């Protein structure tokens, strides 16, 4: 029997969660330094007592006597290998189980963030979610090696980190789809001491391919000895056998066989085995009722006998193809043991993604968020790991492997990494686990529109005996076998058949150029990664984003459809629950999902750890009211999806919260009995105002709107290169126009129009007791300022009115939070007005420190406190290289969604009959300073129609951004107007082409108003 220990990370009052109150600063130590934990350095063998039953230990152990030599690392990555279908059951792959799993640890809850080869493999190398490394698919303009190279990603990978730490490195097998670029067949990427990877021919077909062997091209044919799994085994074995002693140079071998990817040709010696093997039935296989699934899946008929037979054949071949991989593992372990290296070597076995064969009526493939596609095996043996360890209830994934192996090898981990080190859970003490901080409570899954190399669909190479020296067709990833998306003809297609047909890829207006405000028109690429020669293709819109927690899988599709599964009660994911009582979780899950879909670096880890998602008890709160077919609702926009119907006062109200990460309550303050007071809840601490049963007036107008109600305004906007115009009066949409290629669904960067959110956020924070008032001294929190005679006097009001005296910086050059608070003060607070991004980023750091332990960052608070309750949803909110949201210029909204925020201002902080933000606090945003009467606290006070009296709030206010992005609120007339343009410049041929007075004059004339 095997000794088993179970580490529980989601709840039950374990020591891990007891330490979670330390806040976001207590992130895993792997990101604070590059060295190994104390347990790794000393080979600490003391084990953490757990709740599991301890049985008789095996006589074999992967633990060894302590050694000061750095450990070797062998990472074996299978291709398309599932966990849930049993393709590598113990009977089929006994060596992997006997020599790795049984002699080390199994991660029971291990997932991939993007179930597709290329994005997942890039994540393994970089430790980033797909939306951050930017390799969205397998090729073309948005993925594959063709995108990886211009993004400069190869300059910093797990290989370069370990090589810099003194490791000899080798890649043996499949690399990134599309490698190598045409005309560069002998290229060896940075970080690799030795290199054996196919550069031509048909490696997926196992024969007739060419390997780039350390810069020399070697052709392999069709003899049994040329089977690619065996050839790669030879190369890997030779590398391990020739390795010097670890004290001289430890090694890292990344071994990546093509099995069991289609066509999954087994080695000849295995081809005749298991002739009657069938794909597993039961569970969700050929699901009986798919009516609750998204439309593209609900329309699928039951599997045909032909599909079932094809599924059985591919399943059998997948099982047989893994047998050669299993033999490779036995051979490599034997070589390590013979050389005396095994005791000091970590050996890891895992996969890039899972696979489905018949589940949910999908014949064969991947790319869904269902368990079959995202749940993959993970086994690791090595120094200090107790044989038979099973790590359960610890959400881990491919985003964690690069930082984990870097820590094991003593290598430095860059700040851009999103994942966290698993080392404390593999061989650490309770102290190591405590030092690592709170573990993740939710894991992000993403999927983007499929492209293959050079934008073409992959097809199998028909002529296996073709010229392997020059034929690159076999490097394209072959089809997985799903039917065409329309479900007809059985035509193979690599597109996942669950997804709708073509998506709109561009989320922005189509450009990447920077304007005066420094904001590109499309989403920002990963900070610090783009070389000048990068591709100009816009990042695509996700086909879906999903959240996997200990209990739930929650999916939002680009079509507006949602899925929610209780994986404890329904492990086969048969019952979609968004409209059931279980759907009370949906608003919270959606919020966390959307936060993670835009996170970066340390922010990802903080959001994951403080998600506050109840995982073990169903909600007892009244679920949200769902709209009936006759109830008009706001159109769902992507991304993220809006929630139709009512919002609950709290998704966790009345629920058992024993599994939540503890979060300190907000400071106590004297309640205002004249209006509702927000209450402290767990993360996110949202003051969610329940909507009334009747939708707000804005939802009662039939869409689409036209420009008929504002013809002069629309004509002026179109002539000034506008792409959107959206006008409401008393909350009712009255006019909309989308000229010059614009559309209602297109979002645009607000540039400096983003600033206005900070004033409203500050008002809410004062009401909530997070801030003491507008005149709170910032240096009481940013203590670095206390010794500076000028900075020590700066107040919140000074920062938000741009009168702080700080060097405001160049417009468009947004600093990090740390850089902002380090900026010098060039004048006394309150004496000068200086427009620039620095004061707002300094306010961001001030808010971050104020919110620490309650919210991941200021944007999380703004979301929970303001944007979620009113249903205003941004498409993107850009972050800096520090992972923090850009407060001067980071937001990207559609015209209608930005207008929703404006309507909160028009109503003086009221929403659906409730006071969301105190009116007196909000009014301070619209009072100008003595040194700049036309600028309030983050809002411009327009004088075009109305000049406010000194010390009085303006009646016409605006949020302004470069490119003449405008949000106008004409309080006296009940009008909110948004206009956006695709340009980032305000002039044409040296002449101003837009004016606020001209625009507003036409608008009032169209409305029949004489000011």
C-alpha cells in the first residue's frame, strides 16, 4: 500500500486559510525571490500531518539524503492527453503510474487555462494566462510561432531563466505550432543548450519528418525505427546519459512527444493490441438532453453509429500511441538511476490539454471549458516528495509550472508571471505553506477563435512518403475529428463544434497606434513584451471565458449565453444551472471571471486568492429575478457579458461561509439614517443595490435607435470623424448613430475620459469609511511622503483636482504606481494646476493601500461598488507593467455602457430609486479649484453653455479624452450624451475639427431646448 497525504486548500479552516488575512502582500514567495524555499534547500523531510488516512508506506522513496547540488528537472509533456477518459489508465501506461505517480505526488485538481496546443505550451514556458502572453491560437495573425516571434516571447521563458541559473537545457520534440519560420529551418530559440525538434515533414504522422538536431537537419523515413516517439526517446536518453554531475551543471530536459495527438499512429509493436477497445460510454457521452446547453450545442443531434465507431477507433489508437511514451518513461528513469542522478531529479509528467470523444454529443476534439478538455494529469517525483502524495483541493494549472520549476531550480522569476509556485505543496513544511500566502480560489479558462499556421485550416498530409526535407504541411496541426460547425456531412474541421460560426475578432476600433494621450485604439499588448516589429493584428475577442472553482464551472460565451455547473453534485456537467437556485452564485462568479480576464502578474494572484467564492455550501439567498420573454432588457454586450434581470443584495447572503478567505470588515462609521448605508461583505465588498422589479426607463425603448432625433448633432459628429453617438434624456435613449464604420457593439479607449471614474470612486470610499474625507492627508498612508515638506501636505482633493504640486508627467506616458509616488513635488499643494497622469497613479497607490486585504486593487473596488450595481461594463481596462489598473487612461467602453455611468451622475448618485453614492459627496466632484475653476475633482466643468459661480457646482460637466472622446452630463436638461471617435488626435491638417460648444449647441437645438 502507498502512504497518502491530502492537502486541503479551499477551506475547512485549514492552516492555509487561517493565514489568508495577511492580505495581497502575502503572495507566494516564488515571486518575491528567485531562491528555493527553506525546505528545498535543506531537503526537509518533516511532513505536514493531514486529515487523510496514512497507510503502510512503500519501501521505495524518491526522497534522498540531503544534498547541496541543484536538482535536475525532466518535464514530459504529452499532446492532447486527457485525464477523465482513461487514455492513460494504469493498465495502459503502468510505468508512468509506477515510476512517477506512485513515487511522488499527484495533483488531483490540475487544469489548463486554454485547451489548445499552442496557447497552452506558451503558458507552460512563460507562466502567463493567454490574454497576457498574447499567443491566442495555433497560427496566423493571432497565434502560433508566427506571433510568438514578433512578440519577443522567446527572450524570457523557463528555459532562459534556468539557463541563467546555470542549467544545461534541452528541448526534445514538439515546440510551438508553426516552428520554424520558413527559411529558418535550423533556428534554435534562446535558452536551449540542445535542440531536437521537427522542422519539416509529417511529425504528427510519426514518419517522414526532418529534425533540427542542434542546427543540423536530419531526415527520418518510414522504417519502424523512425517512429517519432522512439526517436525522441533516443535523443532524450542520450541527453540524460551524457549529463555531468549536478554539482558541475544541473540539467533541464523538456521532452514533448506528439502522442496521443491525432492521427495517433501507435508504434508498430503496439498496433495490433486491444482490438476491441471502445471509447468510454456513460457520463456525458452522447448526452441525452442538451436543450440547456448553448444553441450551437443544443442543436446537435445524437451521435450517429458512424461517429461512435470513429470515436472508438481514435480512442484505441490514442491508448496504443501512449504505450511508446510509457516505455520512454521507463527507459529515462532507468538511465537516471544508472547514472546516480535519479535521487536528485524532479521528473514531471503532464499534458498540454485534454480531449473529448463523444461527451455532450461532441465527436472528438478539445477547446471547450468542460472537464474532459481542461482537466489533465499531473505527476511529479523528486527530492523531498513523499511517495504516494495526493494533493487534493488545491487548484493548480499550467500557468504555475514555470514559476514552480524555476523555484525548484533556484532561478529568478520575472514580474510578468501570472502563476504561482507549487513547491510548498509538493515538499514543504507548514511554515513553507504559510509563507506562500493564500492559495487561489478560482482558475481562469479562455478560448479564442481558431487559426492555424498562416491562417489556414489544418489538413492531414495525404502523401506520407513525400519529401520530408521541404514539406511543411505536416507541421500544421491535424484535425481532431469534430464535425463541421453546422453539424452536417461529417466533414472534419478543427473548429470546435460547440462554438458559433465566425466571431468578430477586433475588440477595439482596429488600430494600434498611440495618440497624444498614449492610449492605443485596441487592447494593450502584454507590457514590456512587444518589439517594434510586432504584428499589427488586433487581439481577438474571446469565444468564451470561464471560471473553474472548487465547486463550480461558470462559462460566458461571446454569444451572450452562459453555463453554470455544480461539479460536486453534477460531475458530468449535465445540468446547466444559471437560471436555477444555484444561479445565485452567478453575479459573483461573473465578477471574478471578468477581473481575471483582464488581470496581469501579481494582480492575478491577488484576485484568485481573494475571490471569496463559497465552494462548499449552496446559497440560501433569494436568487436573482430572471426576465421573462416579454421583459425588455439591456442588450448583452461582450466583454464581459451583462446580467439580465435583478441583482441580488449579496450572492452570499445567508450562505455558510466557512470556506471563504477571511477578509477584515470595513472600518466602522456613523451611519447616515437618511439613506441606505453600504454594509461590509466578503470580497468583493460590494454595495449592491437591488434593482426594482420594473426595469429602468432606459430599457423601455425599442432598439435599434437612429439619428432621427438628433440630425444636426449626428451630422456634426460624423463630419468630425465620430464613430459613435449615444444620447439619453431622463434615462431614456433618444438618439444613436454609428458613422464611419462604427457599431453599437464596438468599444473604444476613453483615454483621459477614464479620470472621471476616480472622483466617483473616492466619493464612495468616503461614504464607506475607507477614506476620512476629501481633505485626508495622503502621507498618512503613503508614508514615504512624510519627510517631504511639500508631499507631506498633499490631500486627496489636491490629487484629484490636479493641484497637488507633483510633477504631473507627460500626457500619454503613464507611470507605474511606484513611479508615480516617487515623482518630485515642484510646487506647494493648491497653488498650481498641472494636467498629467502622475497624480492619478499616485491616487491609485493610495487607494491600493487603503483597500489592501479587502479588494485586489482600486478597479476591483470600483467594479463592486459602482459599475456592477449600475450594470456599466467595460470591455477592457488596461493595466501597467506593475499589474495595477491605469486610472488616468485605462478604460475602454462602448458608447451605451459609458452613458450608463453618466446617468448615475445625472441622477446625483441615485440608481433605481436608491442612493448609491451620497449626493453631497458626489457634488464635490463638480466644484472647481481656486487655481482652475473649470476643473473639479476629475471632471471638466464646461463653460460653453454655463459658467458656474465661484464655489458652486456646474450644471454641464464632461469627461474628456484624447481623440475627442466625450461624456457630457447636462444636469438641468436631463441629458447624457456620449460621442467617440476612432482617432487619437483632435485636429485635422492643423485645424480643430470638433468643439464642445458647437456640438452641444446642435444637441440642444435638436432637443428643442433654448439654453
